[in-house]
């Protein structure tokens, strides 16, 4: 039996949103895994997926070191960081991380970096390595609203995403990416949010498609949508 380790991170409550989808979704995935999807998928016949989760503070200085500490402890094959985008209509799949911190508001440590690189030696940007095309296909099959995003912002989410990919390029076999949740909205809403159950189903799709891609890489299913 081959074990695939997945680390998923979320952020602590943010901007006064009381139901934090990161927290609830990650809790459900850690508890139930992705068996509901993988038991009907023969590429998972001899594979066990273990999901570890960690909640991070909305802090430029602390979020990445805490995620790295979890990575060092659990040796993941896949790392999926997640955040909340209040204005998102549905799931938001992030394509790229940029080497820029430019905070419009203070973070949890009351720090507000303006126009600063995350890594002065690092490249300007990284593409995600999540198989966005196959993830979008899975979302469509489950009726989950989603958009591709080419801009994860210049706040803590983007910073975490950039640090993750900056680290992942030093590891041949690790796939890293970033997924934004919308707010939780149990009533169908034309502009904002998705029911929690759909967000859990979406996160499960992301893990399932990424593990499938990890097991059988194929450039056709890759990348930028
Ligand atoms: N969203 C913020 C930081 C934490 C979160 O969930 C952002 O977009 O950077």
C-alpha cells in the first residue's frame, strides 16, 4: 500500500467572518479523508491518502514558518494552502504567486509591509503546480461554481503561497498550490458564497485530482486552465 501524505493549511478567522470555511472544511477532510471519491477510482486501488491539517495566524512573519514546521514533521507529497476571499462568487483556484507584499491593512502582528519583496533573491512569480484543468472538470461534474484567479493579492495569502512554491522548487516531487474559499452561504446566492457542504466537496475534489495527477502526471491535465 502506497501512502500519499497531504498537508492542508487554513487561516484563523479573518475579517470578522464567523463561519470560517477553512476551519470547517479542513476539519471534515482530516476526519473523513477522500474515501468517498477514491473508492470508485481504480488509480487509487493501492493508495492510501493521509491528510494533515494546520491552522495558521494571518501573519506575514508566522504563517509560513508554522506551515514549514508541519511539513518537516509530516513529509508531505502534496501541500495545499487555503484561504478565504470574501468577495469570491465560488471556489477560487489560484494560478500564480507573486514576489510582493503590499498590505492595505495590518496583519495579526500589526505589521503592514508596503511594496516589499517576499524573497529579495527569489523570482518575480511562480505558477501553481495543481492540475487546475482536471480540478475544474471535477467541479463542473459536481455542479460547484469556481473561477480561475491569476492574482492571489499582495497580503498574507499570497505571501504564504509564494513561500510555499519557493520551497517546493527545492523538492523534486512535492506539489504545492493555493485554493481560496468564498464565504459560507447556505442559501443559493447569485454573487457570493457557497454552502459549506459544497466547499467540503470542492476541497475533496482538489485533493483527489491532485493525488491522481501526482500518481500519473500528464501535461494535458496540467495547469493554468
Ligand atoms: N485571506 C487573506 C489572509 C487570510 C485569508 O484567509 C488574504 O487574502 O491574504
